[in-house]
DNA sequence: CTGTATCCGCATAGATACTG
DNA sequence: CAGTATCTATGCGGATACAG
């Protein structure tokens, strides 16, 4: 550590209003949201449930490639975060229905805006800058 | 493969049992976008660069907690995806300036919408419903 | 100043098997 | 039908050292 260190309390002291302390980073609502639904399956499930309610195996079959473990984890997390509601019908055989909560539905709006942007700009993946 | 498979051309299926093939999942623009900027630092960098151009060490100091490795990785990926522009000034000592491309700037809009939602609904983390 | 190289820990994600 | 349990593989993220 060089002694020339100016003693800035965790945040640079530019004239600009963007010091971004760790505190802010952790508190950043967008980052937080992304860390919640930014995984491989969450958003897909939310979008799917945005259309109608689904049963477990129905989801499992609908989203090909997802394992039971991952589907269950995803659903549990979404439920825990208040986006998805889980209803159990004690019938024989048992059936469990998953649906979007009002919170989950409200998320679809801003998500659509982002989706539109993504579609409009296509995935820069292979369509990289021609020059 | 199963002959009962109906061939749905839409990413976000429609009303009935939608198969959501792996092909479609990979093509989902939102999922794709999330996988690109949904990591720990990308979005933060984009937002920061949305204010003004930054130099490498400036970013490094501004975002406390990020390692050189991660900052470089993040910047390289963002640059590769066309969100960030990297300009090298061969001075002594050398200086590199990072700024947002028009594409990067345009991303700020839908991102803000999502941010507003996130803020409005607070993070369900600790402010969970009644709990 | 602006990076790159290497090693390591941890969380995430998948495969598989088993259960109420 | 609707999960849980276990094991493993991979990648992300961080620390440290070194280089142009």
C-alpha cells in the first residue's frame, strides 16, 4: 500500500454523483432483481405462467431441457420472492398448480419493454459490429 | 422424437401446452440479454458509463469491490457485445477511456423502466410480505 | 497506468436415483 | 404426479503476482 493514498472513504471523490459504494451496489434494485430472475430458467417460467396456470409436470414438459431439480429450485425461489403462487390440490393423484401472483404479473410489463428492446436490437451475438 | 410434438414458432408460446423447444429457449432475446448483462458488474458499469466516460483505474476505484480481473472481463464482454467502446490514448503513461456506444445508451431506457419497477416494489428480500 | 496469468473457493446447474 | 437426495461438472468471481 503506497503512502500516497488519499484517504477517500470508499468512494472516489469525483465531482460526479457516482461514487458507488459497496453499500449501494448491494442495494441496487436492478442488480438485485437481475440476480433473482436473471438465471437460466426463472424468466422463462414467469413468462410461461404469464399466459395461464401450469401444473408441475406440465411445466417440466413445456420447458424442454430443464431438470426436475432445477425446475423445483426455480419455482421455490420464485415463490419465495413472491412472484409465483403454489396451490396444492390433495387429489389422487396429487396435483400442484403454479400461477403468477399480482407481483409476478406486474413484472411482466417492464420485462416486456426490455424484451422489445432485445428483439429490436437482435442478439449482438453473431450479428456483431460489421466493422 | 415424439410425433405428438406440435411445432410452435414463437418464443413465448401461446395459450396451450407450448413445447418451448431448446431451440427457442436459446433464441429468447430476453434470456439472451440477461445472460449477457445479468452478471455481477456489467449493469453497474453500463449505468456508470451512462453518466460519462471513465478511465480504467477510475472505474476500478469507483466500483469498490471489483477485482482487476473481473473489471477487465466485464469491460471486454461489454465491448464485444457492442455496448461499450474502448479508446486507447498512447500517451505516457498510457490511458484508456471507456464510454457507452449508441447501443449501450439505448439500453439505458428499458433498463430504467425495469429499475423503476424494482425500486417501486422494493427488494422482496428482506422486506418480504409480512415476514 | 492498464492490463494479463494463474490458482482457488464457492455457487450454480445438470444427471441420476429414489420417495410420498 | 410431484417432488427430494446425492454426486459431480462447470463457470463465476476473487486474490495475488507479474508484464507492457
